[in-house]
């Protein structure tokens, strides 16, 4: 058992206001006493006037104890008074004692705050270790309370707020005091409280279970039980100090450690109002909550304690003082956030209405206009059957498949027919607007570009190995393109065989009799010895002429393609020239953004403003989701190439994680300083308070706004089904959502990655607006304008129809950011992305209906969790109290 009262020394001295009391008591050798002054200086191992290390002139001894002596001295180099704490010479050879001494310096130096006694340095003089610290001309709180009983309520409130501020500063730096008590609190000549003696302090997370350190009278039940200390253990000690501060007596007293352990663990403290009738009930609630036996029932932070004290608003005080509040202070600030049942039910009902409307409008989305009749597995089986039917019977070593949208075909029709006409016929005419690609190879398919959303593509890896096959069908299973790499070596004397083209036409769903021979147009991409071209049209779409090109080698087809007027040659491109002006500006912007981010991040870290813990957690989530996305979506091969693919694939996630860490360190302190209300629920979430009512409220609001944003987009792009809007194409699902379960999960995981980037971008816009424009309403307008302008880069089919939707979209984004903050913004982005890429359908017989309902189910499940959290423990069907209305 370590007793701070018997082993630790005062590191400060008392004020002249208590000099007479000191003289009456005489020279102190007490290990507990903290009473000294400039008028009662003792002499110890160093006589007054002695100059140590050519820097410190000893004035006198302040006190001595088991851990050495403390002297008042003058720092001749800096011209200021200091206190020097010397470790006894007999401890110089004891490693554990020295380590504890160094730990006090190492840990205490991390904390710099007006309500914490500053520790300067450690040194050695003639083999004796010493510690230099701030000299405080004052009296320790234990002596003061012993002298006057208790403090007046107004002065006690001031001291309580200062103790909360100092303790919060220590916790913000990850430091637990573990021995907070009146004897370790100084009140200086101006009446300001200072927390001292960090000899038992440790970094949060370094507490060893089973270790019992502190003063038993001021230890939390879990400390006395050997379960280690946490932030809430310091909160318990703070409650004991506040109890003594206001009441003038200890909450628990005992003659032995066992008696104290029993009282702290099982006995309820006597209510302060029992000792002092008329005691402020708000202060009493704060103290008794700090003294809860269960750590989870205590306030989560010292900043939260300060906020619940009468008139307590440490956030406002920090902002008024021009300081940047800590993330913990922001997390403790703001309203409780609990919703009345009526409001919570209204938001939940609104979400259900939006989701029903989105699903109900699915017939106007692309998968509703042109349903996908066959699943990826069915199409992959058909592709393998077609390959074998064309004479390629060798079993492949590897294969891959993916979806592509025929956007050129859709734009072709959108530019020539009224939307009300061609949208309605999209499901009845050929070709289907989606292509299913299939590749197989006699070698493992190892992509050269690991950063592509689709790991295997048409030309990655290149079609250069004999026996490689690339085949594309529309979603109905009609052949659209075939490429086969023929053998590199000719067989000697192999006879030429006339190819039969009809099976290719049959595979494409074309009537060979309706096509006539035509002059060649597109040169086949593979070596051939026979070729042919035809012209005709689809029976279901006679107004769109098509050209068919085919080639064969030794009687087996090596090339086949259905070429429409919308088709563009993909091997023809313009010669690359010098970097354009636009590209140059973009590069300059990227480098400038990185330079500014590094400069801002460096400054915030130097000033102690950067939220390292928050930035690390976000970067870790970014990296984890990116890696998980790669695991789920990459094309994996059982060969050494898999290791190189992993290394290559990690470069982008590591880059983005580093970028997010840097951007968060650079931008978040600006938002925290200028608009901390945007971070209330976000800070609580990062601190692990998932069930906090404010977190629940903002998550629920984010889901609601995200669904509203999705509905706006769906309405905008579904309208051409009934109103002629030239040039617009239907809203498609995400290609990954139309693949297998792993790809669907990868698509959902990727949303977690992209929404953080989007959220950081919006935070940057608002931070930039506040820095440049100073006024919040101007910054909001600036953010709205930039969101609207940037959003227009994603449109371009029909501005008259799309711009109103973009403006509503920008209004919703701006509203959710300003009204609910960053957490709601992030959730809104996530819900929006999930819903617009989701293949919604009213036809539950469709093979993709399950994944559509899966996404809606996940959103509803999250909404129900947020709904319960937002109620803050109120009955789900209970009536709202008058103050909640």
C-alpha cells in the first residue's frame, strides 16, 4: 500500500497570509503538513544563500518527508522564484525510487495549465537528484480547510471550477493523477487553485491491475480493490475534494485501510444538505454523482463536471479567453440531446416515408426500366458454355467477371428520342443497357493496376497469352463481343477451315438472315486468317442500324463484335501532349493543399491543439476499411503474385489514411475553436459514448437527411419517365452491388471510406469560410455556394432538370451540417451513398431484390438504435414532459 500522505512532500509553499499560523506551529517536520510561507523558512541540508549548479540560490527549506526535501530558491538565470525538490541521497542507488522520481517529471511536464503547478526540469547536484518546479506563494487546501472549516459557497464554486479545469487539462494529455486530495491542491495568493504532486500520476492506459496507489481516504472503490485507476477514478477523488470543500468534513473517514475500503465500496455518503441546510441542490447532485460506486455512473470527464456546476460553461469560458477547447471539453459541452418520444417518433416515421417513397420510385430507376433477368452466376455459366461451343475446350486456370453500364448507348438514345418514349421501351428493346464481362485465362489473372475499382478489366492484365478469352454479353445473355488470343505458333500443315458464323449470331440473339454482307469497318483486335462483316438491325430496335464484325483463325472464332452507331473505338486516341492549363492548376492546388495542411498540422501539434487520438482513430478506420474492401473485392490468386498485389494495394489506403490524419489535425482544431457545436456529438462518439442521447439524435437526423437527399436525387432522375427531359438517362445501381455477396459487402464497406473524405471536404469548406469571412452566416453561405458549385461537376445531362435538384441537395447538406454537426453530416453522406447505389425493386422475385432490402434493413436497424439512444432512457411510448416539448 502506498500512502501519499506519508511519502510525498509539498512542492509549494504557503502565502504570507498564513505566516502567523506557521510561526505558532513552529518548524515543520510533518510529512503531511503543507503550511509554510516566506516568513517561516526552515533550514535543511542546504543553508540559505547557497548557490547550486551556478544557477539556483537557496532561500530556505519548505518541508521534508519520505521522498526528500523541498526548498524555495531563486533561479538566477531566469530571474524568477522556483521550488526545488531533492530526493534523499540514500535513494540515489534505488532504481525504483529514481524511476518514480523521473516519472513524476516526465508525466507532469506533459501538463501545462493555469490550474496545474508547472514542473520545469530534473537535474543532479553532487549525486543528489532534484526537480525544479513553479513556486506558488500560497497555502495547501488541506491546511486552509483545517484552519477555516469550509469555504463560502461562491469561493468554493470558483475553486471547484478551477480544479475541474486543471484535472481536465491533465486528462486531455492522457495523464491520470491518482492522488487528488486537498493536501495536493494549492491556493495561491490570488485565491487560484493549483493541482500539484504528480508523483503517483501515470499515463492513461499504463495502470497495472492489482496495483494500489494513492491515499486511501481519497481513493475510488475500484482503486482500493486493486482494479486500477481510470479517468473516472480521478472524478471520484474530485467528488471527495468537492465534498470537503463545501461541507468542511470528509465524505468517508476511517481509522484503518480496511474500514475505508468498506465505506468507499458499500456506504453511501451523507448528503451535503444534511450537514448544511439550504445546500445548493445542483452542487449536491454533482458531488453525489461523482461519488457513485459504479464508475460508469459517474461523469465521463472533469469538463462534464464543470458544465453541470451552477453557471458552469467551461467551453464558453475557453472561447471567451481565446483558447481552443480540448476535444474532451467539446464532448462534455452541449445539450444532453435527448429527444421527446414525440420528436423521435416523428423523425423515425419521416424516415420510413422517405424509404417507402424511394422504393416506390424504383420503376423509374434503371433496374426498374430494364430489369436484370439473369444473375452473375447464371451469366458466367453461359459465358463458359459459349466459349466451349466455339471450340475452346481447355480448362482455364483462372477466370473473372464484372458489370459495365453501356452509357454511350443510353446517351445515343437520349439524344434522339423523347425520354417518355425510349425510357418506357428500354426493357423491351435490344441491347440491354448493361454488359456482363467474362474473362478466362490459362494463367492466373494478375492485374497490373491494383488501384482500379474493378480488379480485372478488359485489358488488365493485357490480352497477350494464348488461350486468353474475353467475352461480353448484355444482361439478357446475348453475345456482344468476343476476343480470343490464338496460338503463337502455327501448326505445320494445318488445313484452313471455313468458319461457321451462324452460331455467333445465334449467341448474340441475332437473326443471320436479316443481315447482309458489308465492307469491313473495324479491324479485329486478334490475329486472324478469315474475317467477315455484316450490316442489319435488331428486330426489337429497327431504327438503330448495327454492324457486326467477325474473324477466325483456323476455323475457330477469335473476334466477334456487335457495333452500334453509339460504339466508339477504344484503341484510337489523341496523341498525348503537354500538360494542359487546367491540369496544371489542379496540380498546383493539390501541392498547395498539402503544403497548407502540413503547415497547419505542424502548428496545431506544436500548440497542443491537434486531436491526435481522434485523428489516429479516424485514420485507422480509413486504413482498416480500405484493406477490408480490398480483401472482399480484389481478384485473389494462389501464387506469389498475391503478396505483390497486397503491397501494391496497400499504398493507396496508407496514403489516404495519412492524408486524412493530416487533414484532421489541420482542420478539426479550427472548427473546434470557431464552431465547437458542430463537434459535440462527434467528440462524444470518438470518446466511446455510442449510446449518448446527443449521438443518437444526430445519427437519427443524419439518416433522415441522407434519405431525403436520396429521394431528391431519385425524383430528379425518375421524372423523365413521365416528363420529357431531353438528354437524361436513368439512375443506375452500383456495379459492385450487382455482383456476389463479397462484392456487395465491399461496396458497403467502401462507403465508410468515402464518406470520411467527403465529410472532411465539407469541414474544410466551412473552416475556410469562417477563417476568411469571420462571420458565421457568411461562412454558411460560402459553404452552401461551394457545395452547390462542386456538385455541378457530377451533372451534365440536362441542367434545367438537374440544377434545382442540386440546389435542394446543397440546402440539405448545409442544413444538416449547421444544425446537427459533423456526425450527422457523415451519417447523411453514408445513407445517401448506400441508397443511390442500391438496386431497389418492388419485384421481390428478382435475384437482386435481397440486397436491395438488405441495405434498407441496415439503415432501419441503425435508425432504431439511434432512436433508442436519442430517447435518453425515456419510455418509448411515454408522454413527453413539459420541459421536453
